[in-house]
C-alpha cells in the first residue's frame, strides 16, 4: 500500500484517489476532466498537472477550485444565483 504524504491530504480529502506512484509523483483520477490516471501531483511540492485537460496548480488553487464547486452546487440546490466574478 502506498503512503500518501501529508501535503497531499487536501487532494485525498476531496475525492482524489491516487492509484500509483512514480518517484515523487502520485498519479490518480482527475477531478477536472474525470480521466483516470491523468492527474500527477508532486508529493514534495503539492503542485499538480492533468495530462489530459492541462489543468494545473498547487494545493491552494486546488482547494480554491473545490470550494467554488461546492459553493455553486449549494447555490444551485437552493436556487440562489450569484453574479460571475
């Protein structure tokens, strides 16, 4: 079983499942385009890139994206519309 670095818990807590490891890179399914084994996350830096949709960033940009998804889903569920920012 693979040991996931603490720095990557932000990804695993929000549904990213890492399936394999190549050096410092942890490989899993992309939450942006849903392609399996295309998201590469560096265990030392927390930087990620999807080799299918080219989404990239770091732990902070991932958490910001995830929070926006939750916010929009909640607003849609209760029929609240927010202006684009």
